[in-house]
C-alpha cells in the first residue's frame, strides 16, 4: 500500500510539474509572439518612411536632372559668349559660373558622357 500511495503522490507531482512547465512555456511563447508583432510593426513603419523618402528623392533628382542637362548648359554657353563673361542663372538650381569654370565643367561632362 505504501508504494501505491508513494507512486500516486509522485504521479501528482509529475502532473503538477508538467502543468507548471506548460504554463511557463505558453507565457514565454506568447511574449515572443508579442515581441515579433512589435518588431514587425516597427519594420513596416520604417519601410513606409524610407519609401516616402525615396519617392521625394526621386522627384527631386528628376527635377535636378531636368535642370542640369548638357543641352541647357550648351544654351547657357552660347548666351555667355554673346553677353559677357558670366553665365546667367537660367534656373534657381543653376549656380553662376565664370566662363573658365563653366568651360571646365562642360569639358568634364563631355568627356564623362563620351566614355
């Protein structure tokens, strides 16, 4: 009889330990799931922010490319030869160049575009 009681007591202890471990690991699993959800939300927010910044940057770059085309500078160069030594600003983004600086810049651009 004593062994049966001892065996039943050990089985109860074992069942209680199994239940305790299940509860502990369920809590840990839920905590990890919450952490993953928070990380995912953070990543989504960062992705949206970066996408928005990229769109703004693309718009700005496409505007700059339109402003700084070789065609525009060749027209400015022709204007500079006829009207003096300084190339006028054709657009707010186009800086003023002295004739030497402008020709140096166009030589760099032409050699870069040809290669």
